[in-house]
C-alpha cells in the first residue's frame, strides 16, 4: 500500500484544544456566540457547527500556526460512525423532509452505498461489524443481549480493534456497546479498545443516562473505561457529550500515528429526546414522534459535522476513511421511516435490514459515485484490516469480504449472497412445515437469505407494512393510516427479485419453485455450520441495586462454587435429572437447554 499524505497541524500543546484559551474570549460577535455555546453545552465546538473558514479565522486570530507536516503513517485513520435506528428514508439524499446537510455533503463527495445491508436489530449488527461473522457463527441468532442476561460476545472471537492494535493502531470507542457486560472480560476495554466512553445497554435516557429494564431493575449506564462515569451525571445530552469526547481524543492524539475511532451514537433510538432548539424546522410535522425524531436526527447531523471539522483541525482528515452506517431500519412507531421499503426495525423485510450507508475519504479513487454492488456489515471487518495493512489468521473463518476496491474503484463485489439470519428459536409461523419447504427446510423457522437478485424468507418475517412518512397519527394504533396487508393464513415462505422489486410487492415463490428449492438448500448448508444459540435466562444478580446503582459486570470468579466431592456431585446430578435448573450466571446454554436446538 502506497504511503498516504497527512496534512494539517499536529495536536496543540496543553492546554488541550477542547478548552478555550482566555485570549479567544475577545473575538467579537463570533466569540460571543462560541462562549454562549460553551456555557450552554459544556464544551466549545457545539452550536450550529463551525464552517472551515471560521475555523481558519479562529486559528489565525489566536496566533496558532500550523506546523510543518512530518512523514505520516501509511496506514489510514479509520472512523466508523454508527447511527442507531435511522430509517432508510431518513436522510436528505433519500428524499426525507428531515434536514441532514452534513450527511448529504459527505455522501455526495464520497461513495453512497445503495445495496448495503445490516441486521434488523442492535446486537446482531454490532456483533457482525466487530467480528466479521454472521450471528449463526457467534451464537447470537436470537433477539438481542438483554441487560439481565449472563451473555456477551463470545470471548474466543478476535475483534476488529484487537486486530488493528496488532498493527499499531490506537483504538477508541465512544457510544453504545450492547454486546454484553456480565463479566469484566466482556467489557469494551477487554475486547480491544484502549479507551471506552459510553453506555453498555441498548437504550437509556439521553440526559440522565439511567435505564430501567423492568420495574425494580433500574440503574446508571455511562462508563469511562471500566468504571461508572458519575462525573457526567449532569444532564448533558448524549449526542453532544459523545461528540465532545471524540474531539478530546483527536486533540490529544498524534495524527502521524494511526487511530481507529468507533463512534456508536445513541441517536436516534428511543426514548425520543432532543434539545429544544432542534425542533425549530419541524413545527409543521404533525406527528409528535416524527417531530422529535427529526430534531434528534438534526442534532446528530450537526454532531457529525463537528467530528469532521475536528478531523480537519487536528490533521487527520487527509489520511482518513470515514464510514457511516445505520445499525438497522427505522421504527415507524418511534418516528422513523423506511419508505418506500417494506417493513421496519426488527423484521427481515427490506425496511428492517437495508441501511443508510456511505464512505467518505480523500483516499477514494471514485469520489461522488453511487455503489449498487452488494455490501454487508460483516464486510467492514476484513476491509478495514486490509486497509490497516493487517493480517487475518488463516484458520479464521469469516463471513465478510474485503470490499474496498468495490467501493473505491467501482469494481464488482466479491459478495454474491448474504445470510440475513437463521433463528431456530423463533418459530411462530403456525403453518410452517417441512412439507412447505419441500422436505428441505422447516418453514416454521424464521430465516432470510439473499443470493444475487433473489431473496427468500421463511417463518414469520415480522411486521410487513409499507409505511409512508408521518402516516402514524397521534391518536394511537387504531388510527394509524398506512397501507396494510394481511398475510395469508397458510403463508410461511416468500421469494422476491430484489433488483426488479426492491419494495417486495410481488411474491414469486409459487411461480419459481426451482429457485425456492435452491435457496432452501443454501439455507440448509449455512445451518450446518451454525453454533448453538446463546440466550440464557435472567440472572437476579444483575440488578443494579446490588452493584451500587450501576449497570455493570456482576459475575466474579469468587462466585464459582468449589467442586463438590464425588458423592455430593453424584447426588446433585441425580437431583438435576428430576428437576431442571437454570444455567448459572456466567454460563451459556447449549443445545441441551431446551429450545436452542437446530432443526436440520
């Protein structure tokens, strides 16, 4: 890989760049605005977003001079920004009424990914990004990791930050983890990140950073590395707080050394909360959830503008690769929109898994283009490791592909199929059967697969409406105005040509039984490689009340009981045959745990 240039000044000396020097307080009207922002939000760069010209004027007036650039690393700085629950339509360049000027500009100057897929819910997408493996190969096929479950991303999987550290990267995570935390070994700092500032759970209050999983199961959820970050229990909105931390990391890092930044924003996941001033442009939106969602997305767009400006200010931008992605589709009942796609978050219809995504970088060869080649969230793992000049062990079986040449140069994608998932626990299709699957597959099982143009779904794919923007009224579910279909009572299998019919309007399963059989066989092949589902029952020891009011690791080595004597062990084994017991905290269920078996 040829050396890449790195323009811009190195990090300024102390005091850190995110603290305003006193001499900047006399800069006239512009400075007054910045000081007001500082007082209001707790840090400099928030507000309406600095333009590059203003930034240059600020540097000149402060007397700060860019230093001559020294030889930069040939390894690019890798910035991965993950939005939460952003719908496919919810970006300006997809026709949204929500204003996203930053995302629109970055995407227009980069490469838009218009055949890009993620998973339908949080944990699966995040696990696949960080391991490069489908969830059938990590045991996370079913649902998400719940706060009270003794479960986490399997410890025997080498993560993306671990591989990047091997080749000299500084690795930092800011934002939402949601990959389990029941034991210390599961925490982000034990999975390859040098620093972590963010939340462990799937959602929480944007200001207080508290989360109630159920009545009586409430706690604080904000961490600085491995400890609760009580110093931030000050009502600062999380989107702004996380952006501030990113700015601090960049200000203190030498741009001549490679950095990996994983920025997993909480926005725009529920609860729907945003600072008041972001509602200004959306008073005309009647649906209150959509209005709140729009305000949250505008705030997120501004945050990404500030991250981009920080990359430029501190000398990272010219040698950086910025990847933007949503983790799943939007939730219409929580303000999101996937129109004109079918379905929503939590479903395997296109609206649940087809994501907003783009790559922005000065290093791209084909800037200002649209990529319609097949790309999946697992592909980032090998792609980023390759860009970092790293190596993937020969015995590591990945499901992702290196797609950099596809994105940067417009070449064909090495990917021809995607296993969206096989969930052997979710078998709610009452009329599913082996017979419906031609004896190849039990169509009661929820599964979805894409092979070239064709997409096959079995079981119950989930909520299947096409929901126009703002179609949900404020009067409750009985007054929703959307195009609804009623699935046939005997339906448990669907086939679509996604290239010709991206909105999944025409089911072709009865017209092309031969293709259905081919895809069912492919599902069966994938299923033979699947590992047992990890979905243990709740552990009462997870209650934050037992952990100082904080959500955090509760399983400790001293919890392990001493090995009983042989006689006692035999008695215990006999007793367990009579009465089934739940797995101990910290253990994973296997195929003998009941429902976690595979139907082959």
